C-alpha cells in the first residue's frame, strides 16, 4: 500500500487559461476609475489576491471600502468574460481523472474569490473529485505565503511533505516550497520556463504529468528529507 499523497492545483493558469480574462477585467474595472493597468503591471501581480494587487499597484490611492468595491467589480467582470469563453487547460480533465483513479487526492489552492472558484469547478464538471478547496476568502495572506497550500493539506488530512503543487506563477512556486511541498511549474500564457526555474519540475503541458510522475517526485523529495 502506498502512503496517501495529494496534488494541490492552483486554478488560474493551471486548470483554466484565464490570463486574458483577468487582464481584460482589470482594464474594464480600472478604466471606470479613470486609470489603466498595463500588461506589464498585470503580469507582475498575476497570482495574488485582487486586494493585494490594488494596494501594490495603486498604493494609498483607494480607501479600504473602495478597494473592496473595486475588487468586487473586477471579479464580477472576470466571471462575465469567463462564462462566455472558458478555455480549459489542455490535459486538465484527463489529469484530474487519472490522479483520482490512482488514489492520489486532489485539491484546489487558489487566491481567487470563492465565486470564481465555484464557476471554474462547475464548468470543469469535476467537483466531486476534489477533496478540498481553498480560496482567497479562506486565507489572510496571499502567495508567496504558504498558508493557502498548508490549509489545503490540512483539510485533506495529508502531511505537506506528501503533497505536490501545480503552479504557473513564481509566487505560487515559492509558496509551495515554503510549505515543504514538491513544486511543479506549468508554463502557461504570459509565463516562461525561466520564471518557474525554482520549481522541482517545469512542464509545458499538463499532459506531461501523470500519477507515476507525481508519485516519483514526492517520494524522491521525502527520501531526500529523511536522509538530510
């Protein structure tokens, strides 16, 4: 019998190619505020919570109440766009099913609001496969803080050292490593292999992953820690 293992998936850029939908929704929301977000600014903050993005990109320019309202507006526009165009990542459905069938538990660890996560889960049609779902509402600190992944592991009842994380952004890779988990970098829209170089493995497609690959990565990391 193999010890229990888990894979925690980031959502945006990993299960759904939402880069363009997020960028478009930021531009719509900020233009209503007579501001703009460049793609360079967007790429530098992709993967963080909307609240953190606003505070970092426009420091001191919005009150807490305004940040909450702007956050809500941006995410509502995002869901409208994603509902019309839902680009599931190639290989995502097959990988989720194969992991589940092999006995490896799966979870979502996302910085996005619960409404976004629910929409993606509904569109994927695989809600029943996930043993835990953690959203930006569940954590006080966004990535690169490891809180989101540690909470997912806790909800699954699996030690962090027996978990792998699939991420497409550098803050997420750092969060996974700080959590003591295997970090798998996925090159998605707007990302390069170089940006994900800190990961234990970098892939260009989810089709390069399988239960055997994940198990080998986790076992190798666990063995190295035992020998340290």
